[in-house]
C-alpha cells in the first residue's frame, strides 16, 4: 500500500462534542490509525500539518471571516466531510437566525457586542463550500463516523439513509412515543442514529436533519394532537433545522414566515451580564 | 392429531424442562405492552398477552442476517483471490411459545415463500430447528384486530402443539410427532377425555361472537375489488397523508422484503454479505440502478402495499397476504388501515357504479 491518506480536523462554531466523539472512536477502534494519518486535530494534538487529503469540518459558518478559512480548506482537501449537525445543517447555532443579528449580539455580549464580536446568521458549511460527505447528528454517531471514513478510503461515496427514524425505532420494537403523549419528530427525521433518543424515552428533535420525503403537514397534525400551538410547532421544527426551514419557506412548512421576524426582541435574559469568553 | 390435557399449574415445569434442550421464546410483559423475547424464567411467559409490536417473524427472519463471509487477498502467485464461507445465522433448537393463530398464518406463508421455487437454505435451516406452540385466542387483541374477516381465527396446520385455555387447564392438540414427543417427554400432560373434548368445544364456540367483522366485503372479494379500484381516488388521499415511515411493513407478519448489502471490515480485506429487512413504503426501495423509481409517489406505494396484502400474494402463493393482526393499524400515526382502506375503496366503487 502507498502512504497512508492524511486527514485533518477543523472546528468552526460548535461545542466540539463531535470531535470528542471522534477521539472516543479512535480509542475504541485503534485499527483506524493504521489506515490514516492525522495531521491536524486541535482537540487531540498540537502539530499542524498543512498537507491533507480529507478534511473533517465541525461547526457552522457564523461570520464573514469563517468563509476564507473554509475556502482555504476546500482548496487543499480532495474531500471535505461535514462533521455533525452544526456543520451539516447549521444546527442549534441557527436558532439565532430567528432574530436580527444585532439583537442577538447585544443579548449575548452586552451593549458593545455589536462592535466587539463579529457574527451573522448561521449556515451549514455547504452554503459556502462543496461538501463531499456528511456525518449527521448532535453529536455524531461514532459507528457512522467509522463507516464513512472507511467508505471514503475505499473510494466509495457514503450515502445517508434517506428514510425516517421510525424505521429504526420500530426495528428496536419501541412503543411509539407519539402515542404515549411524548412529542417525537421521528417521522420527518433522517434515520441513522438507531433511534437512540426514542429508545431511551426522549422524543427525537431532528438533529440529523429531515429525510427527503418529510411530511411536515401531517407531522404538524400529530403535534397539534399533543396540544401544541402552531408557534410551538415552528419552534420544534427550527431547533436544529432553522436554516433548512428558511430554504424551504416557499413550500410553507412553517406556519409563520421564518424571516424576517416581526417580534424583534429576545426573551428577557435571566443572566443579563454580558458573557466574555 | 391427539388431544392432551395439562393443568395450568404444570405449565412452568414444562417450560423449565424445555429450557434444558431449547431456547424458549414467548410473549413477555414490557413497560408498555408485550414482546416476544427469550424466556429465562418460566413465570415471564404471558400467554394471556394481547399483541406485540413486532411479530415472532423476527426469530424466523432476523432483521440482519449474515449470509456469508468473504476474505480477499492474493495467492502465492500474486493473483487476487476471494474465499467465501457460508454462514447460517441463528440456527438453534428453539421453541416459540404462545403464537397467536394470525401469526401462525404469517409463518405458514413464509414457509411457502422461502421453500417454493427458489429454496432459501438460510431460512429453511433455521426453520427446521423451530418448534411452534400456538395458543388459541379467546378474545380479540383490541379494536385493530380483524382476524375474523381474514379467516385466521383458528390455527393453521403448521403448529407442533396448539393450546387452548379451558378453565384451569390447557387442552393441547398435537400437530406433529415432534410436538407430541416434546409434550410427553417434557411435561405431565395426559390424554384428554371425552368430557375434556366437550368442554373444549364449548369454549371454542363461545369465542366466535366476541370477534367482530370489520370489512364490508368478504376476503375473497378483495382481489377483484383491488383490481377494479386500481385507479380510485383514495390512493392520492392516502399518499398525501402517509409519512413514508415504513412502520406498517416492519411490524407486519407477512412482509418479507429484504435488501442485500456487502459490508467490508476496517482491515479492507474481510467482509460479509448481509440481508436486512426492507420496506416497500420507503423511497429508496423501488429505486433501481440508473435512478429510475418504479413507485415514486407515496400514493403508488400505499397502493402497492394494499395490492400485495389483498391480491398479489394470494395469486402467487395461494394464501392471503394479510392475517388481520392489526399491527400496521396500531403502528400508523396517520390512521391508514387495511379495513379502512378496503372499505373506503368499496364505497368509492359503489358510488362510481351507481349501485
Ligand atoms: S453537532 Fe452538536 S455535538 Fe457536534 S459540535 Fe455541534 S453542537 Fe456540538
Ligand atoms: S417514537 Fe418517534 S421515531 Fe419511534 S415510531 Fe414513534 S414517531 Fe417514530
Ligand atoms: S433520535 Fe433524533 S434527536 Fe436523537 S440523535 Fe437521533 S436524530 Fe438526533
Ligand atoms: S397488513 Fe397489517 S393487519 Fe395485515 S398482516 Fe400485515 S400488519 Fe397485520
Ligand atoms: S405506517 Fe402509515 S404513515 Fe407509515 S408508511 Fe405505513 S401507511 Fe404510511
């Protein structure tokens, strides 16, 4: 075999939980390190090799200056993989897109926030650069990570399941939470996590994004049956997927237009002190 | 064949005795209902269960089954080589306790599907080791059941033993020599008397009125109804509602579609071929190489499922493709049901023909 392919990890706006999952996976599956060489991984090592073929990008693009960094990664890498919901969808970061960015900056960083911290609406990295593969989830599933790496090394294109989470949930023989009074977005969410949340009694929040045939109208009916208002349902639909809902707004899957918002204030903060990082 | 009697209090001893030589599977209580599971203690067995989310088919056709393992390498001359080693997964002596008559009808269909024409050695090898002990349903599981319409209210001839609760006893019919041997070797069952037979007859005739009919037509009419209603309007309505979640097929005791995949190990040399349950309600299912999708719309997929259940399977295998177990109805979050659909079709066709 020729030299091992070099891989590198990068983070943008994220909690680094997905990178931690990668570190976990490397510990449980040592064989992986026989197949690849890691040249950059801030979470795990200090060296910074600039010569890599596969780039794993965690986090969403949330400011103008992220774009140049993303483009540079794309320039170098022969393949870019979005790692986790933030990179794949925009993720929880995109919740802020519900409000004008100035309000968010002031809310989070105080009165000077607008000038001190750069920010704009959160987007998946695919909004800026071409992405070759995606590992969804918040956080990612370590087995899926290993599978995707392996397939890429074999020169195959990793494909995501394009059916809903309910498939995996039924195979685990779970009683359906939606019939037990617990909200679950499984019918519109892309499978692949083995329905981990419903299996532990928590409804799915859609962190893997929607599957291609997501039936929002009847999902809404199911949630109305739980007594949710349309406004509350919209909030559920946009927890991880605000950006997607914005993109789809022509098909009106939300009861209210996602942008621009009419109510421009933010809920009153109980921790009003500006946070400095 | 012959009728035996075993008092209820002697059942745990029968289960325990069987455990010495078999994996014993049966309905157990779960936090929300019942499920078929391996029985480790005799008192877990709940023969008065209602229904389960997945039918016992999961023991006959595992959700994920390795068909063979392969190893790729190069021989001493440097040429590529592939070694293939067949795998027979989950083949072990197993007693399935407490199968309802509808679920036995599902297995009767599987037995035909996997043995006629192309004989599936993986299924058949496993099946040979299975012992089926049925239980007569004396009450419908719930409102979703329509076994009476589908004619599955009595046991089909595939059981090794079949039990009916009669007061404090089980009256046990033997369906095979294997079953009879097990009963005599592992339990204290005795031959039933004429009196027992009369009591059994009374229990069986008393059950009939407890089950309601739900279809507006007889099951023999469903193939022609479906043929004539192929272009009916209801399919579009159902397609709009359907979540394409596949739950209806995953829980169905007569669905047997699977997908075959190759999985390569991390060492990139070894791998295995597996088959996994698949569903015709999913978008990818009908996607063939080249990207053409034979059943692109959800409406056509819902219709396809109904066609299989009410017509195609019957035409190909001579048995009904639906047992009336009601599982798909319980699993569907948008209330798409077999009786509801067939009845709506029936009504639509009646209006069309002006009858
Ligand atoms: S996807 Fe979730 S776990 Fe991963 S970085 Fe984003 S917030 Fe963290
Ligand atoms: S609990 Fe959620 S994922 Fe599971 S079947 Fe119900 S809706 Fe689908
Ligand atoms: S169940 Fe839903 S929220 Fe939970 S990990 Fe899976 S996709 Fe994400
Ligand atoms: S179609 Fe529905 S009612 Fe008929 S056998 Fe399948 S799950 Fe049971
Ligand atoms: S269970 Fe209902 S919603 Fe899901 S695929 Fe079947 S018919 Fe459609």
